[in-house]
């Protein structure tokens, strides 16, 4: 094996290792943002202690906030973020973030906050999300009969929004 092959093999091994690495940390607005090296070492990062102000700054891409700058940089490194939030914060998450951002919001440790672009939500979509998830919907979305049966079995919570944004953007 020549040197180039060895280097390629090491790079591939490192990428494969990163794909299985994840990090958990806590957000404190007074603390400096973590080191960028976490993006090289981990493919996903879970952050607890998320605040409404951080969500607002992130949605507005306020890079004056060091944590927002750090999270946006992580997204550019293809890091997937999990934000652990309280149940009371669900109304403060813009639906657009749920649909289009590489961030999953989780209430507690196991209730994923989820949404979809589909106007008709089918059984297959609901089967892919964890039990006890919270579904954020708009008034035009409907369920197939098979999907409706799955809602109770998976103990899904439905929350209808009248707009694509959240309560603080009015």
C-alpha cells in the first residue's frame, strides 16, 4: 500500500468514526460558545438549557450572539443539532425551523417536535417518527385514515398553528 492509499484510508476511517460520534452539552448564555473542534469530531450535538432568546437569535441569524455564530458554523460543517427544550417552549419555535433547519427540537428526552410540508400526512410519515412526538401542523393539513389510526397508537400530540411563524413574530 502506498502513502496516498494510507492517507485515504485514514481519512475514510476518520469520517466513519465522526459519523458515529455525538456530543452533549449545556447552553448558558453567559458562557462562551464551545470550541469549533467539536464539529470535526462529532456528527451530532445535543444541547440542553436552550432559551427562547437563543431560538429567536438563531432564527434571525444574529451572529452578534457567539452561540448563534457557533451553531451556524456547525451547520456548515454538516453537524445535526438536537435542542432539548421544555414543553412550554414549543409555541416559540417557528414552524419554518422545524421544516427546513438541520435541528431537531426535543421536549424532555424523548418527545420530538416534528412537522412536514405534506398537505396529506400518511401512515409512512408517522411511522418514521418516535412515539410521543409533538406534531406541529397548519390548518390545511389532513391525515389519511391509516395515519389517523396511528396517532393514538404512537401517543402523538397534535398542535395546530394558524401561521408558519410562532407567537413572538406577530
